C-alpha cells in the first residue's frame, strides 16, 4: 500500500554537546582566573588549591547552564526555519505473531502453509477422541522425547520410528 505522508525537516542541536562544551569553557575560565590570582592576597585558611576547586565547580556549572541555554535558543531558531514536505511512503502490514509461528511449525513438519491451514486438529489426538496421556498409547511418530533417547514421559517405550537395531544399542 502506497501513501503520501507529511514530514517536517529542521535542524536541531544536540543538547549534551552544548552542555558539555559550556562546562569545559567554564573550567578553562576557572583555570585562567586561578593563574591571575596572587596567593598572598588570599584570606587566611584558603589555599590556591581550595580556591581553584571552588572556581572549577562554580564556573563549570554556570558554563553548563549557559551551554544548555544557547542550545535552547538555537532550537527555537531551527523551529522557525522548519520545512514541511510531502513524501511517498510504503506502509507494510505486519503479520500476526501467531500466524508466523504457525507457518514456521508447518515448515518444520515439512508441510506447506496451505496444508497447515487445513489441519485444525492437533497431531497427537487419537481417532477415538482420547489424548496420549502417560497411561495411553505410544506417542505420535515424528515427535521427540524430553530425554533425547526416544523414551517418553513415564514410559520406557522407544520412539515408534526406531528400528530394532536402535533398540539393541539402547539396551
């Protein structure tokens, strides 16, 4: 099915990049300010390291906020310059997951999907209407067992598709 849809194209800034660049710029400003401060002019109890740490923290946070603000402004400008286009689109309908699973099971059994549609009854049902429980007859040919050796739940009966040579090897 082909349709036409409307799309909007605009430029948008990456906020994390602007916030990160603002923080880095704040750190650089703090470093420059720390170089211009005379250590003798600092009050008692403050060292150049403490002052630099405080400047780094405060100016990095201020720079991050300013970077985010610049990104917001650029996003507003981008919204004013947005363009609308009408483009052709092909919309594919997705199959039902149960239908996909049914087709895969039919393919594993060697059936075509059309044959699987015809067989609505389960393959392990007996003709007399009774199922294959632990005390019922042997399992359906072509099924596998839980232990991988042909032994089914609660029975020691071999898989009906095996030969006598396979039975001798298991004994």
